C-alpha cells in the first residue's frame, strides 16, 4: 500500500540532499508553474525541502490563459517569488520564420515547440537567479509519452518521475495543498482537451496497469503497451556510439 506520508518525507529529504550535493546554499529551485497538480506539488515539495526563499516560480502563458489565476494562487499560497513570461510572441515569431522557408507546420511542431520554448525560458531564469530547474513529469505521463522531449520532460532534478498520478495526488494531499491544486483536471493547454481525452483512457486505468499489471480491456492494454514502446526514447538516455565496445 502506498504510504504518502513516508514517501513525501523521503522526497523532501531527497531534494534537500540533491541541493546540498549539487549546488551552493543560495541556489534556488526554479519551477515552471502551470497551476496544475504536478507543478504545484513539486513547488510545495521544494518549499518544504529548501524554504520558500529558495524556490522561484515561472508562469509562462501562451497569450491568454483561462486558468492562469491558479498559477498566481499557487505562488501566493506558497509565498514564493515568481516571474511571468508570456511565450505567445516568441512562439509566433519562430513559426513565422519556419513558414518563410516553405516548410508546412503540423501538429508535431505546433504542439511541442511551446513546451521547448518554456524549458528554454526556465533555464534562462535559472541562469539569472542561480538555480536548478525542476522537472515536473510523473510516471503515468512518461509511461505513455505524454511529455515533450527536451520540453517538459527536461530538468535538473525530478521529484515525481517514479510516481503515478494517483500517488502524486496523495502526496499533494499529504502536503496540505488545497484540493483545487491537487484535483484540478489536467488540460493540455493547446487544443482544450483534457489529458484523458487525448489519451483515450483514464489515469486510474493506466496507474493500475503500471502498478498491478492489470487492465481488463484488451484493446486499452494493447494501446498502452504500444504508446509505452513507441515513446521509450523520451525517457531513456540518448544512444551514444561507443568507439570501443
């Protein structure tokens, strides 16, 4: 049975140890704040591990973001410093330059480029404030490739990558975060659909399959297995040619 209190305490200590071993006492955790559960919980874990003065939030809407109040509310609730950088113009400028070459934009480019620009901004902010970038991915999303390579799948340290969505939510509740941060329905921010709509199955089904290897629906099982196999390149280390084997 998942012990949220014990795991939460272990993650907090792990973050503290990471910063002790890989940074100076002034180094900050830089967290992209979307207002969703993962970024909210990662920010809260970092506050508990390092203190609020060593956590810096970055809010990165793409034009108008209907739920941006959640991002502001999270920063206020944790009492952390933050900056807002709107990525609408940088994204559009890049798209315009690409189309000038005669290349035709497709969903792969339009969906993944904003995530990669956000990660570029996080590392720019990290360089400015003196920080380490937090990865906010969880195991369930990574399992089926629901992350952008070199985008939201990047970072310097990753507190949640070995936890399913179900377990992440339990950690959020253990941290005492308001339900609006923990239980908010995840939306991709691009086409307006929920994560589960895009995937075609619920996280509850996926999490049970990951932890218990149980999925009664044969077609769903085959779909999850295919997504997992196709997207392993996103989580595995980059293949390197070895001169001497």
